[in-house]
C-alpha cells in the first residue's frame, strides 16, 4: 500500500489542484494514471481534510464492485474515450499499481520579516 509506505517515510500522497504552480507536476501526471492523496471516507485528502470540489469523470465515482476506495487522476492517454477528461478523477481499487507523487507533510509559514527592525 503506497499510502502506508510513504507515511512511514514521513510523507503523504500529493494533493492535486489546478493551481498553475502545479504545472510541472501536472504535465508528468497527465502522461500516465497517477495516484493522489484522495480516498473514500466521505472523500478526503490524505491528511484527513475534506474535499470541497472535485472534477469527477463521467459516471464517477461509481464504486464498481463495492471496493473502490482510492482516486486517481485520468491521463491524457485514455482521454480519447467518451466522457474521460484528462486531469479529472476516477475511483479505483487501492491495490492497483500506478505512479504517484508524494509531498512532505503540511506546515505553516510564519512571516518574521514584519518584526525586523523593531528591536
């Protein structure tokens, strides 16, 4: 299980967004099926935060077979099929093998420059 493996190393599965800063990763992701940190438990990110809006592919999530608990991004390669749009989501078996990106756990940035010169 990818989630357990990378968690043991201090990482989490990458959160995906359409944000332009993710363009390098997005270009890599869209060339193959890719796991992201998104799973079925009310659909949450790997840090347990709730998901507000997701671009599901046509008829997704369908939980086919009753055990599709993970989500992947759809690649460009398979976008020729009707209703499949690259960069949108599909639910799938968590045991399926796909590429993945991970990131370090979330952290807060603190702006210390506002106090510079006040001493």
